């Protein structure tokens, strides 16, 4: 289920090239975000991806946002390939070295219901490793939004301000009064050990994985346990959180938390690699390193029940 790697394939790309890619990703997230904002609260064409009414919604804005991002990628990085949430699910082209993983609106149900908790997420991956990323969110400032971006080795930024994950307590125990995010069904999946029991922090869950991860990277939330969600929900966030000084872990095949670096394992320029990333699903834990380690240590996955069922549904 989880892809980990101790060796990065990212070696031959110059920083000048990477800065160009980061600027392209920033432009794509920014222009798509402006477009999404222009349609917020308006008339939408809404449909379902599945057969359950009201579940897994998609709008004409999701599709148009992805097309806009794809056009910018094609203009600025013509040898790159896009993998987006709104791609036809049965398409599996051969994976390129450079792959943009895109969520044109994360939190579509929120967007449909005029909730400002939604995001646009764009990440550029080199052979499965996120190396440039941006997330756009609505915000009550003069511009009407915030845009967070990073490229590998250069920190995480919102505008001209570098951001960092929340400082942990000495022990890593979540701090009372500081926001955290975790699913409501956590006790069905994990045995919560006593050091963590009753000490999760102030829980807030907003309905957008990308938005939650944004809040982790800028220090608003001390940690987030987010998912199960897909690659496009996490690709940008992995880099943004790490470049902000944080740590990202995921549930591995043995149902234990392991450090998560992306989808580099067995990466090849073939349709199987593309399909594997597209079908991947996971549960991510992110935040300051000490807090993430503390939470991971004190959540013991149950051997039966929800985790086993969900694990069988996610890609390997």
C-alpha cells in the first residue's frame, strides 16, 4: 500500500530547472485558484462520479480547473505529464519521468455547499518524488486567498514569508489548546494507547485533505491524521510539510506507520507505474517530527475491522 524509499532518484536536475518548474506550478495553482474563486457561490453543473447520489461529487469547475492547469503545464513544461483527479479512471498512459499530480478542487462537497474550506493542489514529481508544489486556499485577506509553495531544499513559503510546522512539546505529546486533525472513526481502526488517550489536542476536521495539510505546514495545526485519500490529496502536501520542517508518515503493509517519501519504489516509464499511482490510497500522519513520532507510537492498528477492510481497497 505504501511507497517508501531510502534513496532519492532526484540527482540530475539543476536548481535553475527546478525553480522554473516551481514557478510553473505556482502559476498553475494561482490561476486555477482565481478561476475557482470566480465561480464560488454561483451556478454549478454537478454530477456524481459513482452510483451513490450526493457522494463523490464533481462539478464543471473541477473539470475546467484541471484543464487550465494542464494547459499551463503544456506551455511551460511540455515534456511533463499530468495525472489529475478528473482524468478518465480507465486511462493508463506510460508514466513520464516528470509527473504533475493535481487536485483541481479538493473539498468539492464543501465548494458545492459554499464552504470556503477547499483547495487547489499542484505537485511536480520526478520519478515519483514530489520536488515542487503549491496549494491555494481561500482566505479572508485583501487578496482573498493564500498560496503556499516549495521546491526541494528551499523551504516552504507563503508569499515572502517562510513558514514552519508548529513547535512540539518536549515529549511530542499533542498540546492542549492547539488545533489538530484526525478522523472521527479513529478508535474503530486503532487502539489508542494511554499516553495519547484524551490528549489529541483540539480536533478540527474540515473536509479537505489539502486544506488540512496546508494548516499543518504553516503551523496552524500541530498535526493531522488524514485519509484514507488518494495521491492527488497528498502529493503537494508531502513536500510542503517536509520543507516546513515536518515529518510525514503513512500506514505501511504491516499496518504500522512508516516514513513516507512518495511513489519512487520500482518507478518505471510504463503504464503500470501510472496506474499504480493513480489507484494508490493511504492514511497520512503529518506534523512536527516529535509530535508525529509520539502519535504514531501510541496508535496501535487493530488487526481486524476497518483497517483491514480499507487496506484491501487501496493500491499497492
